[in-house]
C-alpha cells in the first residue's frame, strides 16, 4: 500500500493504486496541527471524497494520538481558496 501527503489541510491521494492519503493541517509557521490517514473514495463535481473508519488514530501536533470513535468523511474541493 502506498501513501500520499497533504499540505495545509489538503489531502493528496496516493494515485490510482487504491492506497491511502494523509490529511495534514498546519498552523502558524507551518507547525503541525492535526494529522490522520484517509481512504480515497472517489471524486465528483464537488471535489475529492475521503473516508476514515472508527478506530483510526488522529494526532494533534506533538500530543499523544487519540482513537476516533466514529466513521467520518472529508471533502476536499477541486477548486477554491
């Protein structure tokens, strides 16, 4: 399985291999804020859809990871600021 990276709150899929992506939110000066893995689900007229299952680990900055208690979706618009 391959992995992708995201910058400033953007997730970038690992390509068409069905791999994972990493969502990375940064704050002032490029400091890491939140970081967690996502599964690319597909794209439509709204943008790129990613999903995560309950039980994944989310990490905020240098803090200990926390386990996500429910599934969730993330939409990354195809265009915009």
